[in-house]
């Protein structure tokens, strides 16, 4: 259950900052205390809490929209703009539709969308996609961390969650 909650939380925090994002930032003290990997979330949430809405939106756009090395489109890191990428995107969309998720606003490989899919209770397919693209997530993380970008903390939480998942489940049962 906490795993699915963390996937949803990361989905919101890695997406363009809208109302839900700010609700999470307001609850940062409770989240840090109550969630697994809360201490790893803390630096990002504290940083975000010090930004104005406009500053954060500008930072988000400059980070993710103007640099391919931070692109949140996972297949881009594997295929670039090659034709094969289009085929993979079509297959991903089919997986979503079969599981009841209709990706309307973004391409199906958009990391916040994959995380939202992974947060759904009735399927493990989203987590399988994250695992399949683990090297790409690691690449984005290394690029962000190397440039001391606060969003690196969120990818660190995701990587910790994916690598420590059996321990997390065992500790909660």
C-alpha cells in the first residue's frame, strides 16, 4: 500500500507543479515522518516550500522542457527520435488502455504518467515498466544529481523504492 502511495506522490511531484503539488508541499513535515524514504524526500520538499509558484514553474520548465539530458520521456533516452520509439510508445499505450488508464495529455512513456500507472491498485504493469526502464531512470538521476538539481532527490527516492521494494513489503506485514 505504501509503495503505491509513494508512486502516486512521486508522480505528482515530478509533474508540472499544479494544485496537488502544493498540497503535498504543505504536508511535508507529516510526509517526511510517516513515509518510507521520507528523509530522502525532505530536501526536495523543503526546497520546493521556499519557492514561489512562479519560480518553481519556471525552474521546472527550464529543467525538463529545455534539456534532453533530463527528459522525463523514458523511451527518448533509449531510442532518441528513432522510428522504433514510436512503435514502443504505441505498445505502451495499448498496455495502459488494457488496464483501464487512458493517457490523454502526455506520451505514455512520460515518467509521471508511468508512476501514476504504477500507483493503480489493480495492476503491477506500471511497476514492470519502471523496472524495464530502470537504466533510463538512473541516467536522469545521475544527470540531475551531477548538476545539483533538487529534482534528483525525487529520482533517488524512486530508485530506492524500486531496489528496496521486497524489504518494504516485508517490514509492513
